[in-house]
C-alpha cells in the first residue's frame, strides 16, 4: 500500500544492487589486476585481488542499505561467483587486447 513504510530495500532493488555491485567489483578487480599491479598473469597476487574484491563487498552492501544479516550461503556464493566471473572475463579481454 502507498501508506505503508518500507524498512530497507525491496526484494527487486536488493537483487539489482547486489548484482550490480558484484559485477562492478569484478570489473574493477580486473582493471587492478592489469593496470594497478602490473603483475605477471601467471602470478598468484591476482587471486588475492579478486578475493579482496569479494570480501570488501559486504561492508559496501551494508552502507548501501542491504541487510546482509539475512544473507544465506547461497547469497554469499552468488556474490563470489558473479565477482569472479566478471573478473575472469574482463581480465581475459584486457590480456587479449594487450597481446595484439
């Protein structure tokens, strides 16, 4: 109803926020892996970059108004998978483009 007050974000806005942040953090992690560190692609430091991008999302989500206390294991795995996937695809594109 229009007269009801909402506590927190609605389900749809919460989903869009989580997905957008996970995707953007994956792309940012790819840019840091390539341009920020300048590390060798075979190095292990890039794994720590993506793990850091995953870990930093929970406080950011809390600051954006998402109730992370309601997160289940599935939600955390979703955030990790989306971040890793976007990192992997973005970094692969960056490495391929710089090899040409």
